[in-house]
C-alpha cells in the first residue's frame, strides 16, 4: 500500500514545488514594471508584510502581493521588514525588494561638510544640493547648544553651534529637517571628540573645549597644508601668551562674510569683535568647523620662537621670529611674484 502511495506523494510534492516556483518567479519577477524609474517608498513602523505588499502593489512595484508575501515567508523574513524610506527601482524582483527591506537599506543622500566650512557656507551648500533651506539652517544654529561645552554668554557670537558641525560625509534622509540635520552633525562632533578623548586632553592642559575649537578653527583655515598646522598653532598660542593680537586674516574673512583674495589694511581696521587685528585674545567664537587634525595640532603645538608667518603663492608659509624678518619675508614673496 505504501509503495503505491509513495509515487503519488512524490508527484504531489513536485507539483507543489513547481507551483511555488511559478508563483515566486513568474508572478514575482515584476518585469512588466521594468521601466528603470526610481521610486521612494516609506515603510511606516507597525506595517505588516501584507500592508507592505499592498503598498508596493498600489505603487506598481509588485505585480502580485501574495507572491511578495510568500517570498518573505519562505525566507523567514515575514515580520522582519524594517521601517524607513527606501529607493525601489521599477522592475526589481520580489526577492530583491525583500532583501532591501529586510536589511534596512534605507535611501539616503550623501552630503559633505568640508573642513573649515562655517554655518553660512554649510547652509548654502545644503540649499544648493536641494537638502534644506539656508536661512532655516542658520536659524537652527543660532542658539543650538545640546552639550554644555557649546554654551556661551557672549552676545557677539553669531551662531552658538558654529565650530561644532563635524566636517565629514553624511548620509541624510531626504525627509530630515534643517534641525534634524544640525542635530546629526553636532552629535557626530561629540562622538568623534570623545572617541579621541579630546575633552580629557583639553582639561589636562587647562583649556576650555570651546576655546580649543575656537583656536583650531583659525588653524584649520590658515593652514593649506596639514603639516603646518602644529607650527601655526604654536604661533597663535605664543601670541595669546604674551597678549599680542592673533592677527589672523581668517577672522577678517569671517566678519566680511565672503572670501577675499587679499585682506587689505582697511579691512584690518573694521570695528568688530571678530577682528583679531584690533582685539587681543580669541574671537568671540569659532569661525568654522575644524577637522580632528587641527584640533590635535592645537593640543600638540610645535614649540618655536616664531611669532609671524606669511603665505607664499603655493599656500606654504614662511615663519619668522621678528617683525623685521616678517616684513623682509613679505617683500621677498612679492619680489618672487614679479
């Protein structure tokens, strides 16, 4: 009796297997939607596999919802499809879509904050790349201080978040607001400095973290070549020690709000708390976002007798000890340019 039934069972199993294969690969290939168009689909928290299948079917990304559900079920991924915003290309198979949703490969846009960028430049770049409004980003930065070291009572500070936007490449959700983006950037700064134990190192040197970032921002913008950062930091610290104005052109550029090829004598006479030619000490706040190398250079400055430096045509600097040597270096550079 068993020998008679066995072939029937085998045939039935084979038919079921072929049926499942047909359902998955013929009703689950979605080739009729193979237009190559990219669609953004939002999977909300709490959505079931059936809900997701129906949503994808309505958007003409899945031909047969039942086949999609079976794909997820047979792979043990039913109920494990993650919420988020996804980019699905028309014509993707059920298998490909299930893989994307189960791995949480959410759609994001790359956005890079270059080292030395300030709040205004970052906001303009966000707007230019269609990720936010420049003015809204600036407004979000004005009084944003989620960490105690960002706090300041100085009324001359334009943006309290200035300097604490970590320069790196981010993967942003297109739905993020300007406040969300700022929060991510500042949170990344906090993560990175703690990873490198910067707060502890600054404390050992008797330096406030905000002052360290303030100094590092100028070093970042002055040094075209990273190998000069420690020497420039040493010059600035030496000037601070003897209460000599820092005289950094980078602070003039900041208060002007635009990059000038050459800072003039008239520029250095502008009345502003950010003018480090007229005012001794650090400016009211950071003038940009320093990278980690610039921050470390300020914690490990090169100890020299230099008090002056001037930029050469290629971006390198000539360092000198006295004002007379400094004037000669300027004259020599101008002579070389002729």
